[in-house]
C-alpha cells in the first residue's frame, strides 16, 4: 500500500511538473510572438532589388490594365528582414492616399502626446481598424491639418509626400509607394514597442466592413490567405480619379514584408470592378516574394 501511495505521489508530481512546464512555455511563446511579430531592423534605406522581376510586375499590371477606365498602378514591396526592395514599379510617383494618410495622423498624435488612453485610445484604434472618417476629420482639424503631413514628412524623410491642395480634404494627401513603405519601416524598426503594438494591433484587426460599410478586405487580406497581415487600406475619389490603395505588413513563416500597392482609375469605374482588379494585381505579387528560400504563398 505504501509503495502504491509513493508511486501515486510520483505520478502526481510528474503531472504537476508537466503542467507547469506547459504554462511557462505557453507564456513565453505568447509574450514573444505578439510583441515581436511586427518588429524588424530595416531602419535604413532598403537595398535596391538585384532582380527587377519584370515578369511579376508585368503580370500585376496586366491584371489591373485588363479593366478599363484608364487604370494606373504604382507599387513597392520590401523584405523587412533582408531590408531589400523585392518588387518596385513607379514607386517614386505620388498619388492620393485616401485613408492611408490616417497612419500619419496617428503617428503625429503619438509623437506629440504619447500613447492615448481610455476613450482617446479607443478612437485612435477605431480610426485605424475601421477606418473611421469622422474621427480622422476631428483629429485632422484638431492637430493642424496639413501641418500633420509636413511634420511627419520632415521627421521620416518622406520626399514624395505633400499635403492636400484643399486643406480640408485629408484624403487628397499625396504619397508615393516608397514613402508609404518608409512609414511601415518606421513603425516596425523605430517606434517604441508599446506604440508599435498599439498601431499594428489595430491594423491586424481591421474588420471586413469599415465604419462607412465599405468592404476593406480587398488587396492584401484576400491576396494572402493564411498569412498574418496588418493593413491600412484607402478608397475614395480625388482629382477626378477613383482611388484604391492596399498597404500594410504581411508575414508568412520566417519573412515579413511591407507592401504598398496604389491604383487609380477614371472615376466612372465602379467599386466592384476596381476592388476585384486591385486584388488580382496584388495576388500576382506572391510569385515575387520569397520566404526562407521558398515562394510566399
């Protein structure tokens, strides 16, 4: 009986040890993955692509150009782990950002006031995740409108970024794909961890339907099924053009990429046509992205 009791105590002790080890491992994995998922060391200008991958670019352009209404495409993709340009097409040409400028509004607010708390934190999260225009307009007016863009352009070295001609139309702020990528490099490499996590958590949780009801899961979210993503999308009209931009971070396996795929059409194009075309163009880019020596799927 004593022998059996001793064996029972040993079994209980082993079981308890297994539980403790499991808990410690889970805590370590969770704390490490969430806080470091969108961290990268690409603070310097990325190296230029050795291979222009002209066939991939041509395929993306074909997907967009197959839809009429005068489509135009600019893009850049950077491997943040290698700090190297992976794909690029007219990446220095600025065009209207639509809601992508909300990244600059958020960064400027954090620069001047630190991370917000309570209702202000909830508002900033909603502005990024649900792309809430009312909150963006309030912060735009509150914090100086065009001065927000000017401050961030100076700080981050955005050479192809300019405020809107009409100071009240924040969505007509102009940025090039390369400048948008610079913003993502700043977020992943230079922000304090709590600031980076606040912004990327909001972008990871972008709901399918934005605050205005628009389906914002075009482009990156649909083009990279199964991958982790954190996105800031943009849609609207500016300068007689229909604007549709998909930008953000994509991680699959051991590689993290920053993408900016920006397109415009004559404003007679319908949204279904534009979103389908941009998603198709973004999907073709997978063939040009490598992770650990394998194509990113």
